[in-house]
C-alpha cells in the first residue's frame, strides 16, 4: 500500500513508524504526524505483523489522504521488534532516519529541527527531542511522566525560540530519535540477538556510537509528546548491564544531577510568556 504526494516539497530524513497494536494511539500519531510534518516527507509505516483489521483500516485511510510520501509494509509473521526495525533501517542505507513511536505525537517543526541538529555538527549521530515522557529528555521535569501538553503548536513555538545548544544525553530516547545513517552503519546496526525491545536496543546503539566518537544529543528546539515511556522487555536490562556495567550508575547520576535543569526552566519561561501565533506561520520549521 503506497501513496505518493503529487509534488513533494521537502527532501530530508525518512520517518519510520514501527506500527504497534494500539489502534487509537496509532490514529492519533498519524494525525499529528500529518499536521506537524512538511508535505512530501517520506514516511514508512513498518508493520511487524502487529496491526489488526481496525489498525489496517486506519493506515489505509490515512495513506489515501495524507500529503506525505507514505509507504506501508507488513510482514506475514513477526520477527520481533528489534530484528524488524534493524531490517527497515538497513533498507534505508545511509539515509538519516527518524524513528517515531506509534503512540507519539510530534509537535510542528519536529523533523526539520531534528535535521538541523544533525546538520549543525557532523559528530552528532542521534538527536532526540524534548518529551513529556522522555526520561533524560523529559520536560518539564527530568525522569518523570507528565500529561501530554494541551497545545503542541504552542509548545513548538516556545521550543523554536530555544538556543540550539545540542547538549549531550546519556543515550537517545525511544519516543522519537533522528539517527544519522552513516553512523548507524558504522556501528553495525541494531543488536537483535541480545535485545528484544527497541528501548534497550537504542540504548545499546547509542553507547556503541559514543564509543566510536559520535554524539547523542538533545535537540533543544523540538518537542514530541507521548502518553507514556517506552520500556524494556524481559531480560533486556540484564543484557545492558552485562555489556555496559556502568550504564545504570551513569543514568542515575545524570538524572540526579540534571544538567539540563536550566534549559527546562528556560523552555517553561518561554512558554509562559509566549505571544499569539504569527499570521501564516510556517509550521514545519
């Protein structure tokens, strides 16, 4: 099932949405993706035999009406979350890929700002936006799950006014992440043998990238909301601890020290004092 926009306006990263089983969340995600992303952006809905009849109907209806350059693939039998996503990323070659959770709600401008983050420093391998449930990248409080903001357009405008400092994160976070294709290939892709969840595989990939000299950063100017955090599958964190013995201590230290506290306060202040939207504003920057 494929739908191509008549005249793509933007050439940039590929958006990959690993399709989940929550039909309502998927419907909301696709609606937000459509509203927040420039027409013509390539989007791949990758289904590891997860969507049921209602989910398929949602995808079919969305592909028929979206202005994005959308494609949908479905495996007949599931190979597992990490193995499937590794296949999808490998098929994208050296292209930069934004992996968006199927229960996430991107705010306007999210993708172009993540792309600008990667373009600002060739050493950046992953860029993660703010999120209300994003662990190290959480806003307004680190490591906490806050409700989805009522007005994503408003928070997008506040984030756009933030200085693009690209601070380091302990690892990329699974609500949304833009991955530099060349860096991912150099690191060897995802480890589908050791990890069952994208959550854990992304931590491992981030740490391998850092070991090769790449950076995992926060994109200070972008925001993607989510109803809850991603999480590991059984055995995943044991595998992380075995390969990366200092990971849990490093993450705990980061959460306690909260080096992004000033940035969180700045975003909250910008949001509080934000004026009305400008007429004919561009939602995609």
